[in-house]
C-alpha cells in the first residue's frame, strides 16, 4: 500500500489500523489541487477525518466491528502526476467507469460471500472514489436498495479524495442504528470493500462534537475566487507594502512546542491566574514556579476588543487584530480569521491552528488564530 500521495492510501490505512491489536488512530487528509477551470478544481474539496481502532474497554466501547474485507487490483493508468507537478492529470471518465465498475463489483461480491450476506442485507452503502461516473454506476448495479446508498456529499463539500472515506463513514455512523451493516467500497487503483456491523453501544456513544452535517451548515461561503487561487499558490498578487515578517526558526519552535503546537498555557496554583503564553512567575500574585500546564486549544472565548489593520501582513487581508478573553480565565492577542469586517465585541470565538507566514525559503510558520463560532440555525 502507498500510505501517502494516493487516494488508495485511505484503504491501506484502514486495513493496517484494523489489523492491529493495539489502539490505532487512522487519520485521512487531502488537499484537492486542480488547475483553474479544471474538473478537479470544480468538483474537489479539502477535508480531513480520523477513525479510532482498538480493543473494547469500559471507557471506550466498540461502536462498529469489521466483519470482512475484500480487494481486487488491476494495472491500469487513469490518473497520474509527474514529478514536481502541483496537479494531477486524468483520462476521460468513461475509461475509469469501464475499468472500475467490474473491479468494484468483484470486490463487493467477494466481501458479501465471505460475510454470508446479500445486497439486500446492506443497510448503508458508502462508495468513494475520484471517478464520479464509476461510483454512481456501481451503486446503481450493486443490488443494494437505493435508499441505503449513503449521500456522497460531493454536491456540498466536493470530492475529498483520500479523506472521503473517513468523512462519509463518520457521517453514516452519526445516523446509523445499532446492529446495522455498513459497506464501504473504495474505487482507487483497484477496488476494496469493507463490511462493518454497528453495535448496541453506538446509540449510547454519539459524538459529543459537531456532526458532519452541522459542520457543513456552519461553513462560510464568502471566500473569493481570487483569494482561493492565491492560497493555492496559483495566482501571484501584490504583497503588503511593508517589510516581510521574520522567518520562523527551528530551535525556539522546538523549545516551546507545547505552546506553539498545542496552545498550552499555564495556571498559577496559588491564585488560579491563567498565563498566555505560559510563564514561570505569576504576574498577579508573584509566586514563582508554581504553575501547572493549562490546555487552551478547546476553551471557548469571546472578543474583548479588536482593530482592523489594512496594512499589516496576513495571508487573508485585511488583518483583524483581536484580544480574546477565555472562559475560566486567560487573555490572548491574536488574529481573527474566517471573518469579514463585521465583527463585534462579545462575539464567541474558538481557536484554530493556521498558517501565519511563508518564508522565502519555503518554510511555513503556523500558530493559533481565533475564528467566529457559527451556530446552526433553524433557517439552515
């Protein structure tokens, strides 16, 4: 299996994680890059998902069990990327449909036979792959009832490539009932089928975080096409008329790893004051070395004050410099992202790990920014 740089890496990751006797976190992520005006750009979507595999414990019951898997491979060329290229090339979709559908049918039939099931016994069918025509053709010919075919979400978030299998599986698990069979079919350099059965624990352990549907409804569609192309590196625009920020350095980033990557501050054990960034001496009571680590990445916050700077450098101008107050204590000055100028004091925000700058040597510098919390409304 190729575990990077190919959509089939999702299948390899799933099978490797399921095959382990330890707890394994399988993470899928993809940035769909396509030339301006191409089908990949129009129909692609960036996404990430994570699935945790492991033995059942009192604190972590198994929500779905893997029944069986089946894979079929073939040597053919439908999509490729030349060395150094930022985008891939692909043959017309009729060729992919001609090759993929028979492979998918063979892998699906083999998995059903191993599990002693028929198409009617599938409660949820997930079909993933970059060939949309092949996906639809297989789903129509699979023998699975039409109402059991899970939405592929491409009309709302695009085809997320390697991450698609994780996103769609998460979406189905949020809607599935106990003791239902889920079939996951992935069409990528061949075809693979995974059959899972949900357990009684599924109904008791729904995700406490935002669901896939909620995240889709709370998205922001205000990104301009020019900004999108700029972030993709396909459109060179005039930089800010100010000196470039200092380039990131490896040693200080390593020394402050907990703060830089985990947004871990400190809380004084004497007076409970929260310090951002972490400190050894409390600025409130003056005690020294009486601190404990305080994770702040998931702590809700509100805008205390802000200013809009149209000259300062930011990948997404204008810069909204804001000061946020965290629930339970702590104040931090940072940039507000994913927001237009319509920001107000008191707005709810959450922290997100984002790119700050890119040096002339190509090194990206990431740190934490705040973004507005968008609530699902009845109108949505």
